[in-house]
């Protein structure tokens, strides 16, 4: 099996259901599958940001596996609002195996869809009862793989309950000569410091038959190829497609949502998806993000502290939470205490979600603070009739550090600058969720 044969790289270009820009990752997974078909069981834990393309890559692998005569079964975890359903992905896997003719031990009948409840250990025999369930699941998978090579795909493990995580660890610890490949996917940007999956992953990756793959953003060329393919019949001009590809920063889902909207403005549906990531944050973290959203690139720790008016403890807690949830990233330059949004579209969504009065108040506060910094050696001075430089919000110029500027993804993003009159200016007006420009902001 080859990667090219699994996702289409012909002269006509990729179709809407074909994989783009992941030939290397797919080829590596196909090698794992070939090893499993030869009796060397493997497991791959596929990590990546939400929307980066994990499920699409898993689908391409499943399609190639099925074409080679491999059994493919899929189980998915669901976000049940903090009360994840026990064994849910394995319940789906077992149902598929039973449908294909694999006999299941009686202890597993309660795991099948439609059962009144998941199997429970008998009183006084908790560990033994759970071991029976685990051993029966491993036996069903082993029996199925004995008949034909088996690919088990477990999606969205970041939502897995404790029972699922422990059963997965039991199964992977017993990989050996089975003709079996287990592929598990999870969102790395959902794994904050206290996420229960983190401890499980630390143990699983130490197993000799398990490897972890971090799926990064698409390359600029691949992102452009993706938006061109999705907009093949949409009538979107080439210049807009290039802006969309740049604004997506290699995230396939973001790119497709922007293409569907037909412009490089932030569509309301995508903004809502991005903002759901703030729902689990505390007040200090939300306050920090609102202030940081006013800076086009990054904002210094000192300016965040003064603008937010949080206590030192609350500011540190808010920043730690925002960084832990992969919303902000610290500037890696030595001696630079500043933060930027992990993705520019998230910054834009947070900024556009500010209430009008809140936006004016925060702009005015930053304008006042920046005016006080005129002459600060870390801030470029303001010439008459000019705007504050974009680097002002970082508290130091990138040119002073010798590091190149990070390219901006679009021309309609707010700029962190102040006019000579003291009015806060966000450069070209940002677009509302409907795609139309916002009215001019009051001073």
C-alpha cells in the first residue's frame, strides 16, 4: 500500500473527500499497518489541534486498510459534559466485531449498544470483575485479528472516561504477535495540565509497541491546495483564496469554514466554535484574553498587568490557565516576557466578542498606558502625525531583538496603535460575523 494510492495526488487535484498535504504521515501509518499485517502488533496515538485533520487522516488509513482486506472497526468518545459514558468507544468496537461474527463472552453483553447498563463488578469483587471485562475485550480483539488483520480506530480520546482509559492501557500493554493496529486520536490543545489523559499518555508511550505522532499544521502550499480544492466550484477569486490559506495557519477545518463563507472574514459559525474554548476558563483568564486580543501580535506581561488591573496572583493564575489550555503562548525569546494568541483567528474571535462599551474602555485604557511609555527605551517613540508602532504592545521592538516579524494573516485584523490625538485605532475596521465591516469606533 502507498500513501499516493490512498488519498489521490493525480493531475486533477484533490477532491472534497481526499487527503491533502499528509502523504508523509499516511505513509508512516501504512508502514505500521503492514507490520501489523505481518503479526507485529502496533499502536499509534495521533495528537493534534482541533480541526488539524486527525479524523481525515484516520479515515484515509481506514480506506486503504479496507482496500487491502483488513478489518476496520471504529469507536468514538463523546463530550458528555463531564460525565463521559463508560467504555463507549469499545462498546462500538465490540458491536462491530460481533456483527462480523466474532463471538463475545457473556461478561461483555452489557457493553453492547442497547444494553440496560455497562457491566458492573459484583459486590466485594471489584478488581476481579473489572479484570474479567478487560480480559474479555482483549480476547475478542485477539480472536478477530486471528481471522483477518484488524485496524481498531478510537477517536477523540480526550473525552474518554476513566474506564476507557484503563481498558486502553490494558489492551496496549498486551500487544504482541497479533495482526492488530490500534490508532487512537486526541486533541492535544484540549490537554491542559490537569487533564486525566495526560498521565495515561505518559505511561502508554513508554510501551515498546506504541508511538505518538503530533500532527502539525499543513504547509502553506498544502493549505492553498486545500482551499483551492474546496472552492473549485465556489467562484472565489485567487487573491481571496491565498488570504484564506494564510489566515487558516494550516488548520484544515478553519480553512474549509473560511472557504464556505466565501471570504477571508471570520464567519459567525467558526467564531462560535473558537469561543467555546473559553467556556471552561475562570474570570482572570478571560480578563487576560480580552486584553491580549487588542494586540495584533503579542503583548508584554507588564502591559497586561497594568491594563487588566488584576492582582499579581490573579494575573499569574489567569496567564497560567490561558497557557495551560493552549490559548496563549509565551514568547520563546530569552528575556522576553510577552504572550500571543496561539492562533490569530482565536484572537480575532475574542476581540470581536467584546461588547462595544468594553472595547472602547479597554482601548482607552491601553491608549493611556501607552502614552505614559513614550520615551521608554523598550518602546519605539512616536513621531508627530504617526501611529504607535505595532510592536508597542509587546513593550519592545522585534527589530531590537533581531527576530523577524511573524507575518500577518490578513489585512483586516485590528492593529494595536494609537493616533496622535490619543484615540485608540484598530487599523482597518474588523469584520463582523456577517462579514460586513464594523462602523467606526468612538474615541
